[in-house]
C-alpha cells in the first residue's frame, strides 16, 4: 500500500532529477568540442578583446590589487569602468584561480547554462509541461543571437539573464514576495556587472511591457498597486546594486567617444527586412565557416551582429501557438516579436523613424539596432513552448485543424524562402559580391533547413497524436540538431585551440625585455595594415600587452578616452592609428606618451591578403590616400624591382573639372639615385566616381577613363573606381612621391590602392605609406616580417619642464601635431609644457633652467605611482600617464591639484628641493557606486529579515 502511494512521488522525483541533470548536461554536450577537444570559445572579439583584460583582472586580484586602472593598454585606461572586463561579474573571477583556458571556456559555457535554466524555469512558471519548457530553453540558449555573439563574451553573459528577469516578474505576478524581488534585483545587477547595459535596457523594455500586460490583460491581480510597487522595487534595488559598475562606466563615457554617439554609429548594423529569410535558412546569405556549408557571406553588416535564427522546429511550434490562440500570453510574445523587429530594422525604417528613436534618452546611447533579435529569440522560445502545451490540451478535431493550418503556413514560408533563394537573390543583394554558387538549389545552405523543416512537421504531428516520452525525446533531439545546424558551423567551432603562444613572448617581445629591465619605463607602438593579421603575435597586437606585462599605446575598447586617441594619431577603438603623421619627425604625440619602441610589419605579398582587379593584383587593405586633405603622400617601395606602377582611384565633386586637367605628379626614386617623373590627368587616369549618374552625366566636363578597376551598383547607376598605369625601365623602386596638382576648388581625389609589378617575373608588391621617419626612428632588429625600431626622441615617464605656455585648446593641439607654435617657433615637450587656456592656471611656476632636476619613479602599481623628485626651483612635473579626473596627487602627503598638460598628460607643481610625489586612483564614481551598492545589499538583507519575521508571525 505504501509503495503504491509513494511510487508517483518517486517517479516525479526521478523526472525532476533527470530534467535537472539534462539542463546541466546540454550546454556541455552542445560545446563538446570545447569540453573534450580543447577548442577555445573565444572567436573574434573574444580573442582580440576579452581574454587579455580577463587575464589581467585575474592577476590583479591574485596580487591583491583592486582592478580599477589598466596601465597596459591605451597608455593607461580605467579597468573597472571599461566595457569588456566584467570585473564584478562572478564567473570572471575564475581567471584568478584556474588556468586561462579553463576559465574562459567555463565562463562562456556558464552563460548558456544560465540562459537555458532561466528560460526553462520561466516557462514552467507559466504552467507549461516540462518537455515544452525544455524545448523553449534550448531555443533561446542556443539561438542565433546567443551563438553569433559568442565572441562578445560580456554580451552573452548579460543576455543569459533576460529569462531570469522575466521569471522574477512572473513570480511577482503570481505572488508578491520579497525573495522574488531579490531574485529580480540580482538578475538586473548581473548583466550590468557583465558590462553590457544595452542588454539590460532592452530587457527592461520587454519587462515593462510585461508588467503592464500582466496587470491589465491577464487574470485580475489581488492588488495592482502591490504588483507595481514590487516590480518598481525590484528595478530600483537592481539599479542600486548595478551602480557600482554603471557610475564608473558613465564617468569614463563622458570623457570618451561615447559621450555623444553619432547617428551613424547608432544605426550601424540595422537589420534589413530582407534578412528575415535567415530566420528560416540561417545561412541564406552564406556565412561559410565550416563544411558542409560552402557559400561566403554576402549579406548586410555581419552575421555575428544580425544572426537571429531560432530554429525551424521552434517556428512551427510557435505558429501552432498563434493559430490555436489558447493562451493569452501568445498575444504578448507575438507583440514582442513585432516591436523588436521594428526596432531592429533601424535605419531601414521608412519616414526616418529611426531618427526619432535616436532622440530618445538612454536608448540613443546604444549602437547596432540589429541586436534586438535577442528579444525575438526569447519570444520565439516562449511561443514554441506554448505551442507544445497547446498540442497536449486541444481536443482531437481542433488539434488536427490547428496542425493543418500551421503546417500549411510553415510550408508556405519555406516555399517563399526557397523561391527567393533560387530565383530572387539578385534583387536581395547588398554591397558584398555574391558568388556564382550562392543560388545553387543543391547548396547545403538550402537543403539542411528543408530537411529539418520536413522532420519538424513529421515529429510535431507524431507528438500531437502520441505525446509519449519517446516522441518528447525525439523532439528534444531534433531541436538540438536544429540549433546546431546553425551554431555548430559558426566561427567558434573552426577548431582554434588554446595554446601557450599568446602568453609566451615572441622574439620581438623577448628582444625588448632583454633591452629593458624596467618594463614600466617605456611603451610600445605597433604598425601594420592589419594588426589582427598573420603577425598578430609578433606585433603584440591590441590587447596582448597586458598578457605579457608590457605597456602599449594600443588597445581594444569602445570606451577609450577621446583626447588620448587624438594624441596618438586619432586611434580607433580597435587600436588602429589613422593619422600616420604621428610617426613623423614633427608630431610629438608618441614622444609625449613615452613610446620608445615601434614594431613595424614589413608588407610582403605573403602577409597581405590580395585580390585581382582589371588584371592586376592589389592588397585588400585600402591605402585611402585622400587629396586635398593632404597634398602629398610618399609610398615606400622598399627597393622592389618593378617595371610598372598602378593606382586604383576615383574623384568626388569633380563634375566641373575639364578633360585633361593635370591631376597629380608622380615622382619615382630608384635605388641608384635615378628619378622618373610622370603625370596623371583627369579623364585618362581618374574621374568622378558617379560619372554614370544621369544628372552628373549631363554636365560633366571630362570623359570616362578607358580602364575601370571596380564597379558597384548604386541607386539608378553604377559607381566606378579607375585604373591608371605608369610604365618605366626596370629598376628597384625606393620611394613613390604623389603630389596633388588641382587647386582647392571642391574636388577631391582618393587613391584606394597601389601596386608595383615586375613584368619579367609577373610578381607584385603592394607599397604602403612611408611611415617611420629616418631622423626619428632607428632600426634595431628584424624577426620575420616585423622590424623593431627605437624612437630617438622618446621622452621619459616623468620629467620637469623649464617653462609652461598657456594656449587655446586648438592651438595647443596643433603645436603637438605640427611640432611648432603658430609663430613658427619649435615646440620641445622636454622643456615646455602646454596648458589649455580654457582651464584656470593661476599658480604656474616661473620659468627656470632646472638643469639638475630629477624625477624618478620609485613605485609603480596599477592604482598608485610614487616618484622621488629633486629640483632647485619650483617647477611643473609632467607624468607621461593619461589624465583622468579620478587620479589624485600628493606632495609629501599634502594634496595638490592634478593639471591636464600637453593635451592629455598629468602634471603637478612641485616646490623646490627633494620631495615624494604620489599619484593615486581614487574614483568618486567608484566610491558613490560602492555606497549605492551597499545600500542595495542592505535593502535586500533588511527586506529579507522583515519577510522572514512576518512569515514566522503569520505561522505562529
């Protein structure tokens, strides 16, 4: 009797344990190449951006340093406040205690566990059966968004908490309780700690709509006021907890490029409606990473930004839920899909609606509207679960009717997609070239979704008529296969494995360490047409320096300091320098930043990706020589033996320029000292890029050149780039000088590519801009394709100046970039410090010779720098570290103001004599954030204690 009574309980317990085990095992099974074969889960940005800062955070924690400031990249930059380290996110603390390969894969896979379990629990709270909840969890956890963004480690970590936010709101709807408020607050805090506020804003947009829908469209609540108050409290406490991350990030943002996000950045990677086909054929536009797929990507933006595939089985089940209309929640989640798709379309919206969205506070701080596919993926997951539940509750006749309608709609969607794939691709093209095999009906890009679609229909019908454990198991297996059909062939699974190479010193770094005992006394700059290319390790690319303990001017972070970028050649957030004059003799930026060494990649055909245009081979990396932005450029021939030189170029705003007008003079210098001079003319060698546009064609004053290098479709016409050739006697080319000849009359000219050709051997060489000035840079060694140069004019880490000059900001910056003042006098940063007129400077020291002045760094830590100084008179001490308001200074323990000098360095006034100067990082934003975090924790604790006491009182 007792056994009979307890057997259902045992069965229920076994099912629970089995489901729990499955939830833990599925991500490990999905990522078996990482678990069993050592594949590194850090494709793309995961490698170039995230792994380095996480290792640094781990090492700092291990050494007892608070990870507040990163001295190793961008010449020093905030670390806690940064967009990528996720300093406060608990899984990232693994980097302090386990090897980096274990830590990286564990943190990544944990995101999929969190997403899977959270979605499962949310769906279960809707009263839906286990298998349906499991299918919903698989759909979201391994959706296109979650897999496409795998390399964006903080983003998937944050997106994994969306289901938990929704779970908390649903639990509060069912019963207001403090523990659910606490759960929701933590679920809001965690993605903020992961350093991805965009996900939180999107999640709260969905959550806010969910609260209103639940309050007014679902079954009546006991008290709407209590529900609203509880949800508001959840968000408020979550914001208090997250303030420890948000406030420092806002402080950094105000001093960086993100202070004012431009509309172009805001609308970057909008989701074109043509991309909806990828919801059925995930590789509709190609995206080949691994066989059996074979078509290269030809869609818009990048699949890593726009990937939104949620499975065809989920799609069919979602259609079932919509057709049946059995659950009111179906209406809400269909609405979420509609609104999210509307927002994702972004710049493709009609009537410039996206410009209106750009005016919304907070929302306009985030770029890439295509990331709204996150909400679409979660909504499809919930609808799929509702569809399974529907099949188990409908009467037989109704179930068959729903299945017929759903299958017909499903088949119709496939038919439209197949027709578009095979016959309409030309009308769906973007700027990327579409390969000839892109529309082949036998492509796996089409066949695999078709097979999965057919299997989905068969298994859903089978399950609908026999909802047993084996049909449930088949559905789960098919769902995993469905999601893997996209995700398992994406970039993460290309087989890149962990190695010690990134941590080990390559020959270039070993050579620098052998030369310098004090690794905090200098910085490095690297130059290459592609810092992430073949010689990435030798070049100490982007974020590698922090893994090797050397300081570099490069880095990879969207929240980089704007003034710093300007100082080092208008560096982009991926670490690439755009203004090559920073390497020249006049520009003082790198000297001021204590850059003593340059790692320079020698361009060769072997390390440069190339393509064929008009019978010539050119580098895929654009030269982008823009005239008259600069009237002369020099290209380095490096002694290449050649007989011909070719340019690919085009003009703009040149309708008025007559045929045959002298465009430029080209002067070739050869190894023996000989010179060959040539002329390029309008209409023969280059022309207006929009020559074919009807309104331009009517009035243009020059002909279309005979040789077209590249043509691309525009609206109603074709744009062109033109090929020009220069022939000369076979010789070793040392330098190519290009001097612009047109007057400043509005016309522009851009040379996109250049190549040297030896007709005897048919070999090509791709000349680059002459970067390193010989009077400033001395070659030391060469390792493979990378040469090491010493900067002969580099300044030390700290020095006293003899005098100061106060200038308007624009004049100050010009003095640094041109190496001279407006009156023509030379600017020597070793003797003169520049301060901005816009700041107040009432206490500047008088000029002095400071002949025996001394400034020596005696302690260098991430958050503290101590110097011993000696000077015969009061003087301004300049420290070659980035100015940031959170840095404070003391002289012999007494606080002194830190001045911004030389555009973005730190300076303090030090009295005569011997002194101890100390700089400390003390961020007010971190301090206030910590107080708010403590208030949030206190609220959780106090609320929990009150809740427990009240519960005891009620049960007493």
